[in-house]
C-alpha cells in the first residue's frame, strides 16, 4: 500500500513493515500529546496518551465532551499531527464519520467504486467488489441507488461498505450511529458486530454512549476531559452476540457510568 | 483473528429480516408527476402570462391609446415582418449569425473561465488579487467594453468575441469559485481518508462537489454572453459583419421601421429564453435532481 498523504508519514513506516509481515498491532499510540492555539495560549487537548491496538481488536473510546476523542481519531487517521509522541498504523486507516459523508453526485455503488479506484483496484474488478461489499452490509441491489433514495441507516451501511473497500486493517469510527434513531442504531450494532466478525478488521470506535461502548467492544477505554488522558480501561468479557438490554451489559455500563460521572464532577469542583 | 471467539449467530436470519423491514419503512416512495399536473402547473401559467401581454399590446393599438404605428406597431404587423423574413429565407440567417457567435463566444469563455476559476479558488494569492476584480467585472455592464474593443480590434468578429468573453468569463469563473467554496469540508476530509489528495482530490472530490455552483455560473455566463453580444452587434453594426439580431434592430432604428425593431426584440428574447430552456435549465435540473436537491412537485 502506498501512502501519499504528507500528514500520514508515520503510517508510511508501518506500511513498509506490513509488506514484510503482519505487525503485532493495528495501531500504536505512544505518548501522544496534542495542543491547539487557544485564547489563553496553547490549549492542551490530549495529554500523554499511550495505547496499543491489536489486529482484529474492537476498542471503544469513551468520554464526555472535551476529552479529545475526535482529535485522537484524527491523529490516528493521519489527518492531523501530534504535538508530541507518535502514532503508527498498519497502513492507511479507514474512517467513518457521524454523517455518512458519502458523495451525493455518485450512486451508492459508485461511492464504493471510487474508494476502490483510489486504492488502485483495476477497473474490471471494481464493480464486482462493490457488489460484494454491498452484499456484506446487506444492501444487495442498491448499487444504482441515489443517496436521497436511501434511509439514514442504509446510508450509514453504504458508508461502512465504502470504508471496508479501503481494505484497511484498521477501521476508525467517529460516533457513526449518533445521528440515527434508536431502533436503527440497535440493528446497526448487530450489523457492525457481524461484519467485524466476518472481516477480522480492527475497529476503534469513538462514542459518548456508555451502553453502546459496552455492547460493541472487547475493550472500553475511558478518557478524562480537558486535557484528555486515559482514565481507565475495561476488558469486556461478555460473549457476542450481545444485546444492548443484556443484564451483563447493563451491569458494566453502570460501573463505567459511575466512573465517567466522577470524571465529569471533578471539573465542576475546579 | 481476535474476532474468532464470536459465536455463530443463531438469529442472523432474524436480523436480515428486521433490517429489510426497516429499510422498507424508512425509504420514501418516489413517483413521477403526472403529465396533466405538469401541464397545469408548469406550462399553463407562463402561456397565460404571455397571452395577457399580447392582449394588452393589442388593446393599446386597437383602442388607439397609442395611435402612431411608428411608436407602437400592432402585434399582427410584427408577425407579418417575421413571416416575410421567413418566406425570404433571411430569418434563420439572422438567428444563426448571432447564435453561432454567441455559442462560440460562450465556449471560448468556458475554456478560459474554468481554469481561471480553478486557479483563483486554489491559489491563495490569486484569490486575494483576482477575486475582487472578477466580482467587479461582473457588475460592469459589458456594453462599456464595446468602444475600447472597437478601437483595439477594429470592426470585426474578433471584437465581438472579445466583448462576449469580457462579459461571460467573470461569471463562469466566479460560479466555479463559489461552487468550490461551498464544498462541505466533510467531503474533503472523507476524500483525504480515501486517498484523494492533490490533483486526485480536485478531480474526484472538489470539482464534482462544486458542480451545482459551476452550472449556476454557466447559466449566468450564457445570459451575459448573449447580452454582451447584442450590445456589440447594436453598437458596432457594420455591413461586412453579416446581419445578426443586433444589427437587425439597429437597421430597423435607422429605417424608422418600428415593426422591424420589435421583430428583432422578439427574436433576441426568444433565442435567449430558448437556449436557457433547452440547454441550461435541463442541465441544472439534472445536476440537482441526481443529488436529491430538487424538491419535486
């Protein structure tokens, strides 16, 4: 894989190792800090974050507003550079947003084919691969559909298929289901778990919804706010398939919510 | 793979069914507008408005509110002039002389305005330097360019094209610049994560995303081309240049033939509207409809 983004220089070295053999991690975040210029000088958003993400792992990043979740995701995606520390990924990660971010001038299938084309897949194989990916997200026959003809949930599934078209080992998801209604979101949780199991892709999923985090992940990472630091991590041992209403999911969610509220309260006392 | 510990799903079929149900419920059915409604809502109103204008015109003449035919000819007189020109075989010649100039000028403006717009949109220095000039040129009536163009280039077709270009290029370039400015940053981010950077990003993301603004610029560019051309033809009418619609109007004025003047005005109006209706409006509708930006009804 060739990485042309100047911002993703860190990823280039990882891409080189990917050719020689599989790495022991899908992403490696080492002592990463990030500050932005603010009204009162430099504002520290992320403070000394270190996280190793194993291939095929499903991690959710959880935190209140201002914990720098999206900033961290941008750093891993190579869209921005850390102020200190380094981010190394195994190839260029795929990224999914809260908005579907599909291109409205292309049909659903063409959106996927564009991702394939930019990855260098030859013309003759794109159509077939796009159909396969649509089938994977259970949208067989939606290739020629315009985006406005699809529902919100269907668009997010096309966006998932487009992200998978990058054939990356790491899929970054920035609150991808936050704008959907509860029923659709619930179905998409099942869908994402199924796709993750079928493809073996590593998922780094950002959310502010504790239940969602526990429902999906093998590992939940709680970030504190202003600046964002890793506050605590939980390994979720509940077997998949899980449901959001499972007692075990609820129990762990209560514990994590308590911790999250504690983090938030600290800001009120200052 | 770490995901291998996931148990095979017993309710996989359930999920597929549930999802199919959700998809069906959430997708709004779209239907074509019936022809009858299309006729009554889209075609009838402009036809009525046109009839009303003709009726008022006829009334002004019939009830002798304007008595002098040298001031206002009857609609029938104008029709006769048009009919005669058709029978003499000169009508299409007038139209073609102007339309061919207008379209060729517009295509030239397109070839110049598009790269200019791209450069102004992408190069920061050019944007600061050239954008205000483009906006200023847009508000300058292109008739103002006719005298200098005649002095620089003489009375010839080159001078006509120069005036058309000065009228249309700013509109086309400006349309493209504002189209690119209005591209949602999310598309650019999404494009970058897919590997569309630099020229690839411009070709696959920025340009198609900017298409609605660009097409609006083209539409305005055509209107400006046509207006500039008519101004040039009226002011710089010269027998060797062939008779276009502008010259026809000027000839009518020189001969104090008001029916001929009206003939020219009717033709100029008709051609301008026809090209917009046949070329630019369908293009604009297609662009907007394919993006779901056009509300039906």
